[in-house]
C-alpha cells in the first residue's frame, strides 16, 4: 500500500491535442481505498475543461518509500465539488 497523506502532492499529467503535455501538481484533500480527492490549483484553471469525468491521466506520487507512477481515470472532474481520481487496485 502506498503511503498517502493529506496535503501530499500528486502530479497529474495529460496531453492536449496530442501535441502539448501538461503537468499539474495537486495536493491530496482526502483519500479512500480506491480513490484520491485532490485540490485543483487556481493557477491551472485554464485546463479545467480538459479534465472531464472518465478521462485517463497519468499520476505521479512522491513518497518516502519512492516514486509511484500509475495510470488513473478521473472519477469527478475539477468542475465538481471534489476533483477525484481512481487509485488502481495494484497501487492500494
């Protein structure tokens, strides 16, 4: 199981129109066994519509045990109350 803590940063990475890569560091707001809620930063609001529910993204999590990189799916977009991504079973 990964070491998750509130406030820890998860970097969300995705492509826009297959030409531009975007990385957005988001602090953890809360987490459950199968999902992580993130705080979407104010300085990244221009990308909010590029992250709809169901979109696949890469997530990078830095912990004391190492760096965890995993593919995830957006459960709740940043337009909703909580920006939530999936925590894959193999990373739990």
